């Protein structure tokens, strides 16, 4: 079984990371706050399901953990989570095909 190089223990470094680049950290945290706000047009549960799908495609362990927890708190069901998983998987696979088209174009350019 393959394990992730990420560990939840790494979160202990968050304050040190923020302190090391306070301006950039503040900008990031503001953007994160805007994306996770509860008063937007997209309801909180759907924001969390979108966030889960993105976290699955970017493979961020911390984001998956946080957004699944927040989705549960927002009332997401197991079935909604499962659909988000497979939507993310389909789009990830679609991106691979899209990049495959680009690879074929590059191949054709290099061999003709």
C-alpha cells in the first residue's frame, strides 16, 4: 500500500510557514476565506462538494480532510460525496485525454 508523503502532523508547521511569508500568507488566507464564505450565492454544502472535487484532483490530503468534514457539517450525504468523487475522477481522466491530444500534436510536429 502506497502512503502519502503528506502527514496531518505537518499542520504543526502552519504558523511557522505563515510567519515566514506574512504578506503572501495574508493574501492566501483572504482568498481562502472568500472561497469558503457562507453568504455567497452558492450554498455552503455545494461549495464544500466543489472543494472536495478540487481537492481530489489536486490530491491535497489536508484539503480533503477539511472539506469532507465541513461538507458533513453542511449536511452533505454519502451519496453526494460519492457523486463528487466520480465527477472529479471523470474530469481528471478527461484532462488526461486532453493532454494526450496535445502530446500527439507535439509528437506529430517532431516526427514530420
